[in-house]
C-alpha cells in the first residue's frame, strides 16, 4: 500500500472501478489471513478504512484472475492515479 | 447514447447539488450521465418539478436514471416529476433512499461499471445505517 493517505474515497473508487472491469471474483485484505473484502463493492471497500502504509493483499478466482491481480497491484503502485 | 445508468442530484440548495455533482465528476469520472438541480427561481432554497424533469432528461440513459434527493420536498417533487414522465419511462427512474452526497458517489461508481439500475440503487442504499 504505497498510497500516502490510505483507501480514502478516490482511491476506493479507482480500485472498485478497476476490479469491476474483470469477471473474476476479487478480494483484498490488509492482513494475509483476512478478513477479506469484496473489491467490487464500493461501499464495502470504503468501510474497510484501510490506513496508509497498510500492506494490501489481493486474491482473485476466475478466468482473468491473474490479470486482475496484476492490474490492481499496478494501480496501487501508481498511487491510484490520484494527484497530490 | 450512453449505456450506463444516469445519476440526478436534487437538493434544496443549488450549491449542495452542484457540489455533490462536482464530487461525482472528480471521483468517478465522465462515464456516467449526470445532472443536478436545486434552488428556487428567486435564488432561495427549494426544488421544483419542472427542473427535476429537465435534469432527468439531461441525465437520461436507456439503462435508467437513479435520483438522489435531500429532504422532504425534494423527494415528493421528484416523485411527482417521475409520475409526469411518459408511462414507458417511469419504470426506468428510481429514487434512492440514501444520503445525497455519499449516495451519489456510490451510485455513480456502481453505474460507471455498467451495472443495472437495480444494482445502482442497491449500492447507494447499502449506505443506510443498519
């Protein structure tokens, strides 16, 4: 989780929009053993209140699972494409 | 024509409606038809049926339109506006029972993914306190 402010409103929207562009079931968590959150649910993503510097874990299941995880990691690494 | 569900924001205050619409545009982007209305003709607070109808038509999508309202008259005037639509359009417009700003952003996020009108409404209404 490289983003400076954590999963606030705009990063949450970006993450959800990207997750929804894949057909796989996609979940994320801030700990390796969960709890896991449906990355396609904007309300659930925002409710996690994931803080900055959290280490995000992604898991996906489905035909495009690997592509989905790669794309989501890339989004985090690009700082969610939000400006300063 | 846009395939995504449209979003309409109806507030008594034009500043609130415009501000909520700005948040949708900046957070969610331009993939969702969006319109807002609010305020009385003289500059005070208020909502009116004609402006709501015009906003619904600006945000029109064949996938439907989800409306976010603030208080009292905003909801009743929106319901009147929906009743004045042609019969075949009435079923394609829903009022979401959700907070206006947060609901608009949630609904628009869901709509931007190509979700159905019912999914958009459900996502906005997920925000309600349990």
